């Protein structure tokens, strides 16, 4: 039951009816009309801007029109207690207690679908995230993007869309050649006691390579490692496969399962780059030209050479982008174009890319080419995962025991656990930097949002145990009549906002809204719980160790919403803490 959706439909239908009766003029579109959560300072349940949307068309002040409409909205609606008009023309609606009774009955009987947007068209989504080079374990920078992509996928799944989670394996190019050489030299170190050249900047020095090398040796005893050139192709396949095992293990420990791993090498070997180039040529999106050198750089011979260029400026990019170098080799961008054409060929309705902070400047060129390939449809949405700063004892913290200058996902999980990593990484918008403070993450206090939300669920579970009931069992409501106080209705009002939270988070691809909402709901609940220390009417269990039906349903409703939100975030809702 989405009360915002219900009353938006009611208001729009009223406006259409009034227009047919020539009592009001309406604009070409009613899409600007909203029914929203009002600010807490107003004693009301929902608020609408309908008067402000219609004022210009009707040549009336928003306040005058709001006063006219408020009477008509209230007419024949038995659920409305009062309507107030506030500057600059908002109509604020407060419901009767009977409304909240019916609201509870509806959502407790259909709690699994509470918040699901059933009116929304169901699309086929491809969410690509992480896509780190398969040259080592995932680090903390990858962790935030991985969680972001996973929870966006969970939100879309919650709303019953069809979602595929994909990892693009960059298993082609110089970094893979250097990675394979590094593995080869580690194998030689193990087999022949040859010293690994740590001073070679092109190689990967991490200790994890030793593990990969040992696995390759033990699983491929017939292979001869005397000559790199002779074994390089086979060793590359084995090395990438072993590295992906580590990556999949890291992701699994974060609670993430990828549906599909796409290979850059396969894209190239299947001639998909040339195919997409031909497609773009046919549609006149490619030409031969010269690029200006980057601002601040001296003109070189390279800038005078003709290259194959994509007309990304036709789609709002600041310059056209090179697809082929003067030596006829493909650019990284060209293979990425081929990969996104591959995505489109798989008939996804919407593509979502989760990019690291260092790829923010890449967004316009890749969205431009997808627009060109899809017939000028905006089918690609990109979200950037900004940097994470780890803080311990008030100072930047490096804790990796591995050779290298980064902190691995494995390190992080070992330090704080999966749930804390997921919840805290998601607690702020992904487009701003995040401070991950180990001290706060481990606190058992209000300052630790994960603890605070989990403690809410555990407290509710404790009440169910004390009265001999199982919190996981269904509660069915038929004809109860409940009597809720203003403090309880305040919490019910927050619960009613759950579908709105999911709707906005899904439409804007902003999953941080969910842990923020859960924290606010938990805070309201804990405040109410603490009232019971001084007021017996606020206590859930009476002196006879019994609980009234209205209190039981009230608690069950809160727990359902908490559990639903925590499932989307991908963390546990513990019954005991």
C-alpha cells in the first residue's frame, strides 16, 4: 500500500474531472504533480504541490488555488481528518486514526509486496560493476563500487525487474602481459630458486602471486616453464583464471554473486571491434581526422597524424574520441565500444555502469557511443563510486600485510565483517568521498548506524520471545480495531514512507537512501521504546507477560520493514545481540 501513489492518483483524477466540468484548466502534462513526505515541522501525513503546478495555467495564486482544491480533495474522503494550506501553496493532509488502522491491516497481510512498485514497467537491466583488472585481489576502492552495484541490483530485483550482474574482465593488453610475466617469474623462483626482480616497475610484486604460481604448478604438472614465449598464451589463460578465483572469493565474502563474466579477449578474438566500427561508419558516426593535443601539452608528431575518430561531440562530449591509432591498433575506447555493442545486442532495456572515481571523465564518451549505437536512445546510466578513506585512531590507516600500497577487501572484512563493510559503505551518496572510521564501526551505540538498526530488530525479536511467539511467523488481521497514540502514529507515518524511499532510491539509483531511512526508523523506535521506562502505556508487555494485539501488530510491521530493507542492503537482521 503506497499512500503517496494512491493520493496522487486521487488528486489527478479529481483534476481531470474538474477540467471536464470546465471548472479548472490543466497543463499539457500532469507529471509535475507530486504527493510527498512533508517536513516534520508540519502536523500532517502527506503533502502535495498540485496548486503550484496548476496556478500558472489557471492564472491564480497558488494559495488561492490550494484553498479551492483542499475543500474538494477532502469532500467525500472519510480518511482525511484535516487539510491545511501553507506557503507558497502546499496542501498538507492529515489522516484519521481509522486510516492508520486500515493501513496496518493492508500491509501486514501483504508485507512481502509492501514497497514494490507494481505499476512500473518491468525492464531487463544489465548492471556492470567492479570490472577490475584481473591482476590481483580486490582493494577497498573496488569494495565500495562492488557494494553499490550489488545493492542497485537488489533494489531493481525487489521491484521485480530482470537483472543481470556482470563483470567485464580486462584480460587483454600490456597489463596482462606483465601480469603473466610476473607469474612466470614466480614459478621460476619456486622451481629453480631464481630471484624475483622486485626492482622491475613493470612487474606485479604482490605475495598473492606466489599462491597463484603454486596453484598453477600443482594443477598443471605436465607444463614446461623453461621458455616464456612458448608458454605465454597458455600461462595467460591459467593466470587470469586463478586471479578470477581470488576475485570471486573476495566478492563472495562481501555477499556478492556475479551472474556473468564477459571477456575482453573474446570480444577482440570474435572480431567484434571491427564489426562495431563498420556499424558506426554505416551511420556516419566515424571519420578520419586529427586531434588537438591536450591543453597544456606541446604539439607533437602524434597530434598531426590522422586517426579514426568517433563523433562524440554530436552527443555533447567536449571532443571527438580516437578509435584507432595511426599504427592501426585499436584504442582502449574501441574495445569498450565493442563491449557495449555486445551488451546492446543481448537486448537489455537499460545498461548501468558503476565506475571508479578515476573513470568519471570517461562517462560522456561511453554514453555518447551507446546513444549512437542504440538509435539515439539514452540506454546507458553511469554512477561513480568515489574514494574511501580508512581511519583508525583518528588517522589514515593502512593495514595490508601484502606487498603493495593498497588495502584488500579481504583485509577489510577480516577487520570489521561483511555487514559493516556493506552498510557503512552505503551510508553516504556514492558521488562523495567516504570516511570509514574503524572505531565508530565497532561501537555499540547510536553513532554506529548498522548496530543501531540491527539492535532495533533484536529488541523487537526479544519481545516476541518473551511472549512465546516467533517473529518469523505470519500475523493475519481480520477485524481488529486498534487504538494508537500520536507517538505510535509518528512511527506508522515513517513506515508509510518506505514505498516512497524505495521508489526514489530506485529511480535515481541512490541506494544510500535505504540505510538512511532504516536508521531514521530505528531511531524513532528506540525513542518510543525508551518512553516505556517511565510510561506503562508505552510498554509492549504488561505485568502479566502478555502483549495486546495492537502492540503485536505494531512491532511486527516495524520488523517487516527493517528486515525488507536490510535484505536489500545485504546484511543480517539478528534476533539476538
